[in-house]
C-alpha cells in the first residue's frame, strides 16, 4: 500500500495491490475498515472481485496479471500458452506464427546497462505490435517475442514484415544509443 494523499475536497487516494485470491480477501477487509474511518477515501488497485465489491477503481484484475508482461504490456508466455490452447480448439483456415529475437541485446546490457536493454525490449515490442497490428503479440522470453496471425495470407505477412523493417530503420535513425535495434524474424 502506498501512502495516501488528499486533494482539495476529496478524501485520501489509497493504492493497493493484491496478486492472488487471499490478497483480494484481506485487502477487501482493509478497504472496508478504511472506508469506515473515512467514507471519502478513494481506492485504486490491482486486485479482484472482493476489492471491487468494496468500491474504487480496479486497474487490472489479479488474474490478468498472471498473463501480462509488465515491462512491455503484451501478454507473457503463460498468455501465449493459454491463447494457443484456445486457438487450437477453434476453426481457422490458417494462421501464421512469427518468432522474433532481439539481436545483440546481451551486448547492449553489458555495455549500456540493463535499463537501456529494457528500453530496447520495450521499443522492440512496440515496433512488433505496430507492424503486426492485427495479430496477438506475446513476450515469451527475455528477448523473444511471438505473434499469432489467424487467417492471413503469405502476402499479408510479407507486407507486415516489411513494415517492421521500415519501423526498425526509422527507429535506428533517431535511436539515442550506440547500438542499433535489430530483430531477427522467422
């Protein structure tokens, strides 16, 4: 829980985070007790249904967090496995799986630091998502991403791949680091 702050005419804004069911239960009791002390208290939280029942603004349900890569905002390996399990149950004429790997990330981490490496990972994710905008994108490893594109032609994938290359070229022109962002694709 973070320290509450107040704004003129409002009660304290309290931020809470519960990562699983028992945290949701305990945080909901805490929220109810705090509301008794100050009915104007406002809550923003990562939590569950019990916290939502007490009131406030749910940022994300804790069940969603299990499938989210917090650095990039795309789904993680768990999300990918769940998505593919559902995809295989559905009827599709075809689907394309793209696999991406950020080249030279270790060199960037070693020479420029992990903060820069994290920025490169986030930027690579953004570029992949923009190029493959009609696809589900997942971060399945440190520097590895996957896109899943249902019912697309080889020509559409080629166009999207070329868009990714174009976006990378534009990015590297303004890239403030001494290392180009390069993404291998297959």
